[in-house]
């Protein structure tokens, strides 16, 4: 198992990082979170796995 490395940054570095990589909120319809859960290929991968058994 590999060792966990802790990375510390100063407050100035943190603020500069946030400014460079802002979190941009996206508008979504209510209940849209899991609307396309099976369109990503998850369902077909499951079928393939079951077929191998």
C-alpha cells in the first residue's frame, strides 16, 4: 500500500487556486440528477458481466 502524502497550501495559494479554478454552478431541473444514469453504458456493462457468468 502506498503512503498518503499531505499537501499544505497557504491562504494566498488557496485563494489564487480558487480564483484560477472557480466552481461554476450549473442549472438543472429538479429531479434531473439520476435521469440519465443508464445512458452512460452502465446497463450494457452489467448485461455483459452477467452473460459471462
